[in-house]
C-alpha cells in the first residue's frame, strides 16, 4: 500500500493517453496499469506512509493555478519494472511547484527517493511491468500512435494505491 499526490489532466488529454494505452491492449501487450485502472497523471510525490489529514491540509493550502504541460516524447527508466512513460516538457513552473509541495510534505512524511526534487523525473506512465519480450514492441506501438499532447492540469489529488482510492481531490482554479 502506498500514497501519492498527483496532478490530473483535462478530459481531452486523458482520452488521448488512454487511447495510447488501449493500443497496447489491441496488440496483446500486458500492461499492469490497465489492471489497476489508474487515471493518467503525473505523480508529484509518493509515500509508503503519510499523515492523511496533514497532507490534505497542505494540498488545500498550496498555491497552484491551471497550467499546460506539453508531452511530445516517450521515455523509460533503466531497470525499473519495464516502465514506458510520456515525457513532459519540464518547465520552471512545474519544478518549482513540485519542490514547494515536497518541502512542506517532508515535515510529516518521507517520500520515495525518486520524488525528492533533485531526483524527480516528471513523467506520465503509460505502461508498467511489460514483459521483457514485448517491451520493444510496446515502445514502438506507443511511438507510432502518439500524437502531441498539450495536457492542461486541472486537479490535484491524494490517492491510496493499489487499487487506486481517491482520498482527496481539488480542482485547480484558472
């Protein structure tokens, strides 16, 4: 069991991302994200344990406005669960927001090392735990079916996972 703070996209971008994932299904590529039925997102921080009430308080008070994240490429992490992700254009706005949030959260919880601001690689996972013999084909399928995505960030939320359970969600003002 874990917890994550995520930013969620507009419905058009969400549909585009889900369509990419369905292309893997259509080509019989196993993808555990489809089993978990996760909402397309970028995780800002992930924890094993948190103080839920204090974390919700931080999310309620954090200053954030809607912004757009272009996603034009694919990436993967070395040696980690055969993950394939959409690679967002990293902006100072995104980095600064994640760092500010993370610094407040560390007063109450210890996040996964990958989510510390100096280690964080913003990403939107589209495939996870892909079988080794299907990995290159999965990457090719995603690459060949990907169109530029201009994802507008509309929500921030706290979830418990797996299975995904929304503990708190807030709309981001324009």
